[in-house]
C-alpha cells in the first residue's frame, strides 16, 4: 500500500509540475501579449484551474517527504510516547478530514458533470479539474493513513 501511494503521489507531483509550467507560460504569455494590446481571453479562469491542480498535485508527495512547515515549540519537550500519540492522532484526524474533503469535492464534480455547468468566460467544462483536485485530496488522505499506521505500529514495536 505504501508503494502504491508512493507511485500515486509522485505521479500527482508530476501532473502538478506540468500544470505549474503551463500556468507560468500562460501568465507570462498573457503579460507579454498585453504589451501589444491583445491579451489572451480567459487567462484568469485557466490560471485558476491550473493553480488548483498545482496545489492538489503537490499535497501527497509533500506529506510523504515531510516537506511541510512544522511548529513544534511545545511538542519537542514531550516524551517520545506522548509525541508518538499526538502524531498518530494528528494523522488520523487529518486523514479523516482530507478523506471527507476528497469525497465531497468528488460529489461536487459529479454535480457539475451532470448539470453540464461551464466556466463563465471560456465556456469550458471544468469538472475534470474538480476531479483532479478530489483525487489529490484522496492521495493525501492515503498518505496520511499510512503515516498513522506507521506511527502506531512503530510504537507497538518499541514497547515489545
């Protein structure tokens, strides 16, 4: 399971990286084209969609590598078993939170797909972007679940 989420998180990181590259190229091209008084139509919409993919794509991989910001002013003074317990509770709660978020964002994507809703400016179907964000949240929830299990099992191994 850890290997599966490792592959998924890396794949989503690549998707997020490609979206970031496209976002930068589009935004730069739009700024350059404004000089000639011919900006791209719908740039704001596409940049918003790509930005959502960039963020959702990076979540799982960032959690796997523990590249997020941690403020541990208080917890660094706790004994190791207390820290481990707090980590396990934190992983479980955030796994639940992002699992629910993934589910609800997916439900929202279904509603958009079934209603045929389009973006305002370019009239694009944008539910695929919503599905990608939901999947990114799902990958993060899976990585957090694995972190929780590793924390709990590591605690049992050290007690024996």
